[in-house]
C-alpha cells in the first residue's frame, strides 16, 4: 500500500540537500576519525515522526529515514570494531536525535557542538527529517523545521529557523572553509498551522534561494507529493530509500567508487520512473552536478588492533587532569536530578550542575569534555522553561492556572536559568537572542503574577513594559512577548495599546488562541461588548475546542442581557470539558437565580462531586437546600464546609439561619455570634434581632437593633422593617403600616417572606391585618 506523506494539495518541502564547496577530486572515506590527520566528518542527524503537540500530525517513517542515513554514515567503520569503540565513534562524530530526543535544547546543543568542533577543511553534515512549515506569509519569516517540542501554533519560539540554519552554514563555509551538506526531508502530512496559506510553499521558496556555492536537491517539484510506504525497505520514504541505495553504489554509473550529484539525480529519476505512483514525483537538482556526494568502496580495512589510533585526543589519559572522572559523573547525575543551579536556603548539600561545571572548567579548560558538558547544561537549563511556554501556547489548563496564581516562583527560576544559558552561549551564538528574550519574558510574567496577587496599582504594570520591549529587541517576532505586553497594558488601563499588542501577536501567530481571548477582554473593559463578542467568536472559529472562549462569551452575553445565548454557550463549554466544576456550578447558580431549584440542585451537586475542595459550589448547594426548605441537608452541608474548608463568617451565619429555622435557638445564637465576632458587619447582626424576637425577648431585640443602627451595621430598609415589628407588639397598626411601607420603598421586596418567617411569634394576625390594609 502506498502512503502519501502529504494528505492535501499543500506543497511538499520534500528533500533539500546542500553541498557547499564540495570537491570532485577528493576520494576517501565518508567519515574521517577524530584524532587522525586530515579533514574530519561530523554529522547532526534529526528525525521526528512523533510530535509532543498532538495538533501536529505525526509522520510514519521520518525517524526511520534519519536512522537509515546515520547507519549509512557509520556502517563502514563498524567492521572489526568492538561495541564500545563503535559507540565512542558515534558519540564523537555523529549526534543522532530521534523523536523525543529532538527537543529544542538538544538540537541547539548538537548544532553548537558541530560548529565549535569543526576545523578548517572539515566536512559537516546536517540531516533533518520531519515537518517544515510557516505560520504567516511574511518576508521576515523564512520557514521552520519543526522539532519534537515545537508548539503547533507558534513555531517561532522553538524550531530550527531556516534563516538561523543558513547563517550557521555560511559561517562554517566562509570562516572555516568547511564542506557542508544539509539534507532536509521535510514532508507534510495532514493539516498544519500554515496549510491555509501554503506554508510549505513559502518555506520551499526560502530554501531555493542561492546563498553561495551550494548544491540543493529536493525530492520532488513544489506542487508534488512525497511518497512513503512499506514497499520501500519495509517502511521508508521513497526518496530516502532510493537515495541511500544510490550512495551505497547503485548510482555509480562509471564505476569509479564515488557518487556525484549528477549520478544521484539520474539514479533518482530512473528509480522514480519505475515506481507505480498515483501522481508524479520528480527530483529537483541545483548547483554543480560534478560535486562528489559520497564514496562507497573502502580502500582501507580498519582492524580492532588500530583502535587506539581512533581515540580522540580529548579522551586519552592525562596525568595532569585535576578533576577525576567522578566529577563528570556527578555533573550528569545533577542534570538527571534537575539540580541545575544551587538554591538559596536549601537543605540539600549536593552540588548543582552549574557549580560542578564551573569547577571542572577552572581545573582543566582545555579538556574537550568541558565543551560537551557545557552544551548539555545549556540544553537542560532551557528544558523546563520551554515546556512551560509550550503548555501555555497549547492552552494547557494547568499552565493557565499557574499563571493566574502560584507560578511566580517557578517563572523567576526559569528567567534565571535562561539568563545563565544565554551567558554560557555567548552573545554571538544564534540561539542567544531567543534565550535573552525568553529570560526577560519569564521575569516579566513572574512579576506580573505577583502584582495580580497583591492587587497592584496600574503604574506597577506600566513599569514592566520596558522589560518586554527589550525582549522584543532580542526577538521581534515573539508573539508570547507581545501577548504579555498586552496583558500589562490592559492592567495599566492603556487599553488601546493593549489591543495593538494583541493584534501584533495575532499577525505573527494567527492560530494561537490567547491573543484573541485577551483582546476580547480588553474590549469588554472598554465597554465595547459587541467587539468582545466578535473576538471570542473568532477564537472559537479558529479553536472550536477552546473552553475559555466559551466561558468568556457566556459572561459577555449574560452582562448584555442575552440570557439564552449565555446559557447555550455555557452548556457548550461543559460539553467540551465535562470535568470543569466551575462551569457546572455557574450553570447551577443561574438556574437558582431563575427559581429552577431542582435543575440548580442537579448541576451544583455535579460541581461538588467533581471537586471535593470547591467551597463555592458547596455554598451554593446549601443555599439551594434552604430555598427548597430542606434544612436538614443544608445543616449537614454547612457542618461539612466548616470541617473541611477555612472557617468563614458566612458559613457560621448560614448555619445559624438553618438552626433558627429548625427551632434550634441555642445553636443558632452560637453560630450567629461567632459570625459577628469574625465580621461585625456580617448579616448575622440582623438575624440576631430576629432570634431575640422569636424567643419573645423584645427588649433584647430593641437593644440589638439600637446598637446595630448606631454603628451602621444594618440597612435603612431593615431598620424600617424592625420598627414595623416593634409597632406590631404595641398593637399600633397605623405605625406598623407606615414602617412597612417605608421598608418597601427602601427596597425590601421580600418583606412578606420575612413576616411569614416570624409568624410563630404570635403576632401574625396583626401583621396580616396591617398588610391587607397596606395592599388595599
């Protein structure tokens, strides 16, 4: 069965092979061992089939093709070499990063190793097999190769940027006169962020630009498919399969043991013509066709007895090494334990990786292992921060919650880690601007969270803007920085600037949800509810499963008085995430306010069942029980709340009311007094007056009312109500009716209910007569 790596008519990147300054007169091995005289070959090989972000469609055989290419490079040296020696060769001349190993940090580390290790005249091979795409058709965006942990919506933050790769290739060829081969088999499968704008076509156009004396090979024309299937090597890409067979000798038309680009081109065309394909696939060649791509016959046989000559100088024993091997072991253990930087006031006495690295570097800076350790530390320092950004970009609810409340300490730590990583890289490294931008960003996020927690003044948020502007100077196309800038402008009440920042983020990353969400909130704050609704609807159109958009749209509809649309939207949010207890509670509360108590009870119970720690849902639950006059259930709920959650004056007040209605007056007084002890202005002040009346302690009730009135602890409508009650005791129906009327005019709309609740006091007839006269 034939599988198409491209599932739509979107352009395939296929394969790009660049040979810079390749000599046609230089026969020999494809790899030269480190430590020997003459040029050395090193390779970084990356293959990603399985992506961390489930919105990036997985490939079938990209990692298999990458491993096959690595095997081709290494296999010539494996005869006669023991396993440990072969592993040493691989570790020191070939870096293979497949699937979850191909993270942004690891790839940066590998490319850094390649550039730093290369000497004049060496050969460098960079191989990438995976997805390639762009998000926008913008002259500043030349294309991205997607790594394992590249987010699906915002490539800019963590990918191999084509322009960065080209700059690195230029440095290798110009500054070090290296021979460089770059092979990318960047195949599309399914829908990516740039599908609607032919993202792969834009990337291919960038790849086809001439930058010097290079050779490029693409596995097919821009408007063709790149095939893969089990019929090629049991599961391979068709191009990779035939290319490697050609390099192994099948393409050698003149039988001179070397494969030129012309021979590879002819070999691929012949093999493709022989395949039975549903659509054409035609390789594309640019550059010097006489350039030699590879050699397949070995004129030297390497015996295990010669293995001592293969050992790199850096790994030969030296008597003057000040640090023992155990220190490298401790260094890598510290990285595995994520003990990267020493923490202040920590009881852990184990050394952090940074401290061990610095001591190793100081003791023997010429040791080649120091450079390897440095790269591994830089990669480790990036990892946690990158995962946090990826989670935010993919709208992970846990990461969103962290940013609302408790993440400040973590983000300050990420900022420190990234600053250290950037310092280790140095300002001339291609990844330096991105690391600096991320460090400044996380520092701003951490500070903004603290300001949110402390209810800071608008000016505090304004002070963070210069820090974010500096981040943009390092990385001008960082949408996450622009989004954070918008958040700070919004909190500083500079809403026009906030909207402008969000729009810039949307322009760079049109498929990322948060700028749409945040611009909607900014419009809400401006009072432009219609624009807010449009923004949330745009977000839902782009990301139909984004629950937060439905929640925000619900509140705008509700505030706009569009109740039916509000409830419909909230129900959709619950369908998207049935485990969101907040939405179930909100829906239950809505039905409670509408008087649909049984429906309200159903949803609020669901909210308490999915989160045993959700105190607000339990508070609503006891209110519904009281409204249903199920006082025993309300009592059980309130006792549970006081035993499980932090003590609150309103819990005691509600329990006091429930005891009152169950005629448990002593228990009621205890809870009501506890409520006013915790909060003097608690409504329990009024209910204590009702309790005294229920106990026929009229003088005590008057004394409480007088105290409450003098200290502004009860409202004017309550004062009028109690004046009416006291008038009823005096059988002064005229005065009673006067105060009742005043209470109603003050807004005491539930006065009938309150009168009924006191009917057992013995004055119900007087109340009823007065009310009858009042209503007439």
